[in-house]
């Protein structure tokens, strides 16, 4: 292992902006810091001699893994025969009737894509179709930033796939082997980055006593993060807490990240769900741009286009110069080629059709706002129902929190009762997907919360 080497570079970002100088600690890869998947064989692997032999399976010692904490809830819910069952588990939008909602704008775009005689089934470039990039960049960056040619963009497999490639980039290309994530965060973050060989540590984010944001705690934690480490932030509508910094707090956080010389990664999975307005929800991303920082964005279209199963998203990396942008994109392409060669066509074509057809785009924005409003109404309704029962505790957090989720404050035992006795499916950490509530089930859910809280 060689010695750590501070690398300083100055990046003139735009003519109107001052020179930005950042010092990163460039470290050689330290194998001992990398957490790798543990081999499941304890001793020597058995010699496989074919079915029916003394050693009939080379898979015999493989233990069964635990089911995924979020996705398995959907299966349990489906299998449950209880008539009043409620699914507040997975973060996916549901209608007032509790049904999935393929957005009408998206269905129309899909029809147009399917009927387009120029659409074929050929491979697309490793980083996606070049003509698709501008419309998706515009959701995250200013026109000036895009025109500067300093945004590297690659289509990816929704948010998870984008994060996976970014993780691999941290570890393989940047030799950045430590990432700091909020405590708590989406359950898959740690596993995604560990798999890429990145060690994951947590910074303070949530204050259980207020069920709100712990600004002081986060600032104190970031102050102690070594320069050159990566930090992950949710661009808006934090998952699972539904608790975001205020705009003023974001300014301080971004300034501090800049001063500390950290590598920012913005997980942008819920743009439009916090306020119903894409621009408002893009505030934190804009701040990183305005501060002249280099940063990654993992952009998912699962939630805001309702394209969950199409697995469509984009990786963006804002870079200091055009030359650096070209180099970064080339490395992203290497990683993508190794992982899955090139991205799928269909979801990307749909997103592009919506974003480049003015009438469809307007319709989509209205539908997005409608979904966000319905969730807000359900927050009001749930809080109202709980308070009407005078359930012990305070419940403002249900309406203070934003986005798709509410972090109810129910503990593990209370959640267990909600799921096992009352058939209200939610994650163990007490998170509910507010989108799963509707006028037909909100009173029942409130009643169940009332019971488990009183009987705790
Ligand atoms: C969630 O948090 O429920 C969603 O992001 C779905 C998922 O993949 O976990």
C-alpha cells in the first residue's frame, strides 16, 4: 500500500463563478477496508460427483438467505386472505381503491413508442441513446450547467442500478472506499455499496425524540468525516423518514460538504413526490450545482413516472471540466459494459416520449402533482383519525413529514402486531408508505395504531 496523497485541483466552473478549489485525499485501494460477500462454504467445497452420488449437490451447504425486508412484504400481502389487509410496505403509488396506477401520460407515450415504425430491438449505446440525455438532465441541472458540457450522463437500471455503478466507480476508479449514509436510510443502500467494495458508515440524520430532522447532529457528524470520503444524501423526500432539511439547512449542509472535500452522491428517487413540483424538489441538487461542486446523481423514474418494473434511471456526474467529463463517462461505460452490457430500451423510450412531447409532459406534471396531493390528503386523514381516538403521544409528525413515507415511531413489537395481528403490512423500522392509505382503510389503520400504542 502506498502513502496517502493529497490532490488539489482548481476548477473554473463558469465565467460568472469564482474558481473552486477542492482538496481530495487520493488513497490507494486498501484491501483490508473492503467488505466482500462472505463465501458460504465453511470448509473445502465438496467435490461434486453428480446427482445420486454420495455428494449429490455442490449447493448442499448453501444456507437460505433472509427474504428482502421490503420486497418480501408484497408477497406476504398478496398471499394474505384477510379481507381488511392493508399494504403500507413498498414505496409504490396506489389509487384510492388501493390499485397500482399506470399514469395515463405514460400509457399514451408507451402506445406511441410501440407504434413507432423506427423503433427496433437493436442494442442501444452502453450509456443509453445520446438524444435521450438532455431531457433527463434538464430535470436535475440548469441549462448553463448542461451547456457547459460538464455533466456526464449514462442511462442505468433505475435508482438501484445507478447506485451500484456509482459504488463501483467509487471503489474502482476513485479509490474512495468509505461512504457515509444517513441514519436511517433506505434498507438497500448499505448492501449496494458493500457489494461494490465500499465500506459504509452512518451519519446522524433523524431525531427519534422529535421524529424530525437532527440538523445539529448531522452537521457535527459531517464535520468529523475525513476529506475524500463519499457522502450519500437523499435529494428530497428522505426514505424512510419523510424528513428533509429546510432550504436554509440545505445551504449549510452543502457548504460544509464542500469545505470538507467530500464526494457527494445524491439519491434522487422521489423528485416531485415531496411537493408535487419538480423544481421545488430539485432544490438540493441545484445547490450542489450553484456551489460549483462535483457530484453524482442517481436519478430514478420508478416513482415519479410510475415505471417501477421498467427499471429506468440515469447516472449523472457533474464534473469540473469537459475533459474530466469525457474521462468520467468513459469509465462509467466500462463499468456498465461489465455489469450488463447496455441498458434496456423500453422505459427510456417512454420517458423520452413524455419529456419531449409538450402536451404529454404537461399531463405528466399534473399527474405527478395529483399523486403528491393525494398523499398529503392521506397524511391529514391519518393524523386526524389517530388524534380523534386520542391515541397517546403526538402525531404532528405524520403531517410534518413529506414524500411517500411516514416514519410513524412505532417500535418493532408494535410493528409486529400491526403486521401479524392486524394485517397492516409495513417495514420493521415503523415506516409506512402513505400512498397505500385511502379513504377505505385509513380509519382501520388508525384504529390498529391506537391499539398497539395503548397496549405497548
Ligand atoms: C421502497 O423503499 O419501498 C422502494 O424504494 C422500493 C424498494 O425497492 O425498496
